[in-house]
């Protein structure tokens, strides 16, 4: 995907986000001003687009049910679905640990950002179309690419034995600026230099240079005695050039396949009546909330387990105190471990910083006591949840050891654009809850189901590393 396509895609997303905001203004305002997400970072146009996509998908599904006369199967969900999806997006851990990219098919395409050369010729150590920043495989540090000096470009090869003292070649990068130097491989090195008037002069060799088309003509006083390369070092006249080296960001892509997460629960009609009569609370509504919560817990757990399975490199923090320092002083060293883990990400991906830490419960017990920690959880959450922030880094707490060991901290880089993230969550069908359905053979038993159809995938392993805490 080229630069123009990228720009068009981003512009389309911005336009669509504005449309979604106008259509679903109430819920977008809730996301922007009242959600947990908004208390950690500003809600941006991509968030509006991602949530709006899910609203739009549900609207399409509702229209489909209405058209075939089965809208009653959705029960009360059409009335509350925007609330449910907004709360889900604004309070769940997914926006903090991955990118949310809704897909339009069960097998869909998701995107991430890379950087490549858009040159048509090789310059320095960069070849045409070479990916310079691939966060999956590493980076290429350009040499003699942006600069206008070309060093030791092979112009011609002298055969053995040489049968001619004359050699012609054309420089690969034009026009030239008048700073040519010709060097021959071997000992002693023979060279000539640009005389700034279109001629080359030197010891035992002379020639001419055409600054516009890069043509070089060399004449040696005697045939070179051995095989060697003829090297040209020169400056390009960037002001007169038709173009200069070009770097281009582009969206790379990969295919994901959505899977279904579905749960059901049962409730007795008499039980629901008794609960409502005695406590004034609808057991039916509680059942819906529990279904939604359990589906979300499993989805988030799968993403976290996938991230943990793909960590690259590990940093160790020893929680045991040694020497004369106090435990209070010692535990501040955990921030040094964070800095080291961040260096691992930079070394692997070429860029990045820790924006989110997913931590086991014992690790969170340590993090909570550190200066700079801001608690955001109230202890009522089930499953992985936003625990707080440490010096601006979001901390997600994972209670279950089956998802993440208690002493592990998964460190993630999530960039400023929606396409720089370690993993992606791609909903095809948003979270949906059915109406109460009589459960055969006993009509006094009722059933409700919840389902979401979505994919998750690790895109960029180099944005993931871990801290292991020992003696905790």
C-alpha cells in the first residue's frame, strides 16, 4: 500500500469518525468524558471510529432481524446495546493492550505500520523498496543514503591482464557537483581528482567528467598491472536533481480469522419474579450483565495469554533486599528494571517505549507501593482489569495465574498511531445478547445467550517483552 493510499485511508477514517460522532453523539461524549479510558489518555478519532464501526455493524444486524421478522430474538439489547458497547470499550483492558480494528468479513485484513525506501536506485546501503523499519524483523540504519556524498561506488573493473589503458563508466547518481575523486584498488592506490572544469587529473591517469549525465572517461599512462576495481567518490547536486532519497510509511497487513465466543445461562421464571418482588432488582438484567462480563473476561484473557506467549527477551528484578539498603529503597529499583525492559523493546523494534504493563497480582502488589502509582481499580472487577497508572504507564492487573503468573509483568509498546501496537482485536460481530427464550421441555425455565464473533492476533512481537520478579 503506497503513501497516497495510506493518506486516503487515514482521511477516510477521520471523515467516518466525524460521521459516527454526529450519529452517536451521546455515547461518544460518554466515551470521551466519563470512561476509564478517558482518564488515562485522550480519546481520539480512531477510538470514535472503532466504536462507531461496532455501532454500525449492530445497526446492520438489527435491520436484518427486523427485515425477517425476528427482531424479538434480540430482546432488550437494541435499547441498551450502545450503552453496553460504550462501557465495554471505555472500561475494558483491550484498548490499552491492543489495537481494535473491526473487520467486515469472518476472514479479514488488519494493518500495522512500517517504513521503506521509495527510491528507484540503490544508494549507500539502501536498495529500492527496502523496508527500513520493520518492527517484526528489525531496522536498517541507512548509510550514505540521505547525505549527498557517494563513497567508493564501483565504476569499472580492471581485468587481468589489462589490455587497455582506457575505461569508461557512468555514475549511478546524477547530476554531479564537481567533487569527483577516482581511486583504484590495490597498492599503491592510484587516484585522480576533479579539476572543477570537467577534467580529471592525477598521477598516471587523467580523464573527463560530464556533470549532468555522470559519464566518466579515464586514460591511464600504462595498462594497470593487475585486476582491481575503479572506485568513484563524488557529491550529488541535490538542487539540480530530479528527486532526492525518499522514505515512505506504508501499511503492512495480515489476515485474521474471527472465532465465536458464546455463553448461555438459565433462569427460572418464578425465581426471577421472587427476586424482583423481594429486592426490586431484575434477575434478568443481572443475568445479562454477567453474560457480558464473562465473555469479555475470556476475550481479554485470550489476548493476554497470546501476548505473554510471544514475549521477546526478559529482564529480571530481584525483590530480595541485600546489603544495608532498606526495602523501601530497594523496591525503587523496579523502575530500573522497567528502563531495561524498554531498552529491550528499542533494541528489538528500533523504537518504542513501555506504554502498558500487564502484571500478575503479586507484581501489582509491588507496583502499587511505588511512588508515581495512581490507583484506578475499586476491587469490584472480575478478570483482567485496569489497575492504575505508574508514571503515566497503564497497569493492567491479572488475578488468575492460568492467564499470567503472579510474578510476571508483560511490557508493551503501543504507539501514537492506531497501527503501532503489538496485537490486534478484530470484532466481526459485536457483543450481542439474546432475549429470554423458554427452555424446553420445562417452559418455566428460561435461557439467555451472549455471543461475540472476533479475532485476536499478535502482529508485532518486537513490541513485547517481560519483567520477571524473583523472591516475591
